C-alpha cells in the first residue's frame, strides 16, 4: 500500500521522525482493518443466528440463542474498540 511504499523510500528511512510517524500510522490502520473484519464476521453470525431462531427444532433454537448472545456481546466490544480507535485518529 501507499504507506508501505513511502516507508521503503530511502529518503524517508533516513528521516527517523518521519519513518516513525508513518510506522505508527500504518500500525493504527492495521488495527482498524482487523477490527472491521471482526465486526463483519460477527455481523454475519448475528444474521445467521437470527434466521435460526425460527427453527422448529428446540435444540437449534437454543444454539441460535447462545450464538446470538455471544455474537452481540462480542460485536459490542468491537464497536467500543472502533470508537476508541476513531477518537485516537481524530486527535492525530
């Protein structure tokens, strides 16, 4: 990506402060991308679990309820982490 290319530029590598700033920016972006990927997976799990709530099999409904509860709790945590990351990037 653009940051990686810029960081590999010998002129940037010679400028420690600039290279350090770019490395920190890249690390922050990686965290946000990983959080968003996790959010996407959890959102799909929630949708799938909600569909299974309509099943006639009580065991399947129970599994769906458990999955839904866990995924909703996890997605809430991911949303919290994304808000923290956003606040950090707003200050930068």
